[in-house]
């Protein structure tokens, strides 16, 4: 299945991308997606945003799935579907 991802704020500095499209196995969870991103983007992403096996993203970040904050869903255990749109962002940005 294909998942579209948008990286906002500080997350863009860890990924050097504004958006992406990732292929995952059917039935994958948000945790599976975050593990794949951590593997792809390396230690800084893992250290700052999400470490494999964690029960949540780091405190300064959040994830939205189809416009709904993951805390209102099933957290990192939220099941993803083909075509879902995921946004990974800091809790606050400013300028």
C-alpha cells in the first residue's frame, strides 16, 4: 500500500524533504511507518523524533493521519490504509 507523507517544520531538516511516498505492507501501523523512516533517515531522526520500539514519538513532535492527530486515534498502533496522508511535524513552530 502507498502512504503519502508530508514533513513540516524542523522535521524537514532531518529528512531534507518536504514530502514523500512510502510503500508498506497491507495492515501496517504508524509504528511500522516510523520505523521505516527512522531506518531511512538515520540516527538524527531516531534520536530526535522516533526510536524503534517506542510507544510514542518524542514529546516535541506529533503525527496526523488524514488530518486527525494520532493521540485521537490509536497512537503509533494506528492501522494505516492505502492512500492515507500522514503529516509529521513539531508540536509548535514559530518565527
